[in-house]
C-alpha cells in the first residue's frame, strides 16, 4: 500500500503514521463497523469522486442496522473526502471511510462505546488487474440473508470473504465465487457478478448479495447500450456455460472472468459485451460522458 500524507480521523487531519486506535477498540474484537469503498478519477476539470453521495447514503444506511449513530453529517464527511484529496495532492485514488465502535466498553452490546469515524485514501490500481482472471467456486457459501442484513456493508461480514479469498489463493486462482445457501450463484468476496448468454445479461437477485453501486451502474450502462439485464437465480451449470462473465465493484471496476474452475470462458478472452460496458464505464468515471456528469463530484 502506498502511503499518503494525511488521514481524516474524528474531525481532524492527522499524519498517516499517527492515525491510531486503542487495542481494546470494540469493533476490532467484534466486527461491528461499517465502511465504504469509493474511487476518485482524473477528469479534464481535475479529480472527481465517482458517486460519492450514493456511497455516503449507503454508509449511513449500513450504520442504522448496527444502531450506530455517526457523529458527523453527510455534508461534513463529503467535505472531508474532498479536502483530504486536495491535502494529499492525488488525482486518482481509492477512498475508505469507516465508522466503528471505539474504546470504552467490551461485550457484544456496543451501546455505550464511542463511535469513531476515519477516512483514508491512497493510489490503487484496479484490484484484480486488466486481463481476464481465473476464479474458483468456493466451498464457503455467502452469508444467509436471514442471519445478516445483506444490503449493509459491515466490517465483520468480510471474514466470510477472507475465507473464500484464502481458498482461492491456495488453488492458485485470482479470486473466488460464492454460492448462496440454496446453491445458486451469489457474488465474489468483494464484487458482484454478471453473466452474458445469447447477448443478454443476467445477475443474481439482491436477496443474498450486497447490491453494489457499481452493479447499479452496470444496469444503467447496459440500458444505454440497449442491452437486456435481468436478475435471476443462476446455477453453477449456467454460469459455466455462459458466453461471457464479469465482476463489477468499486475496487475491481469492470473485470472480465476468463476461467471458472477448469472451465474456460470465451476462450479466456474479454467478451464483446463486457468490453462495451467496461469502455463506457471508463468514459463515465473520467467525465467523458455528459449524461453522467451528475455522478461525479469535482474536487475544487
């Protein structure tokens, strides 16, 4: 990880190496925190944050599920993100806001522990690279939708993703895929997934997944390209017989999948529809599509 100069912590800009918390921080022990992954990109008018308002909206929504009251307004955090980009003098970066229960109380009930908020950012290229990747279907299933609030981005949920990611690395794959409790396709450890069959795009229902902001972006891009996108239950057999498969996510962006277990997808190459979606996505995030400029918040 490439360090930047400052991190925003509880309302103050502190040096990267001095952004510290206590070892008995509640969330460190129990996982009850919320976070977001956001990106800023260079445009002709300078750096701009992609869908910042939407990410902050989900940030606060996720906190509600933990009965966590974030001690800063959305406006304050929005300004903190923009100012942090300016202070660190970066044109493109990955942005990580996190809210967590801090030091002061132990035990599973977090009430009474102070809520702390931090924002860090650093230069980070596409999480899974540019070329079609190899994935495996994990032995670990996605968290049951009646065990957690699926549409919340909670720190502790990602232990499930860590298990799957470690398994993928052991099997010399780039990433994992998780099925849901019914055996249907769910998502990657940190990405949503789409398949293409007969020029139509399909993706799992929201039921057992985190419905990502990039996922929603893909729906709107596909509509502009006059492509059909439908939610459905997808079996492993359907997945492996797809014409194209790709991940979506803030960190991964639009990432083609060239192999699933031992099955090669589209001769291991990026497909035509995946390429169309990725090309338009890249234009949008760099401010080259007027229709979508409202998704960009300029760093002035």
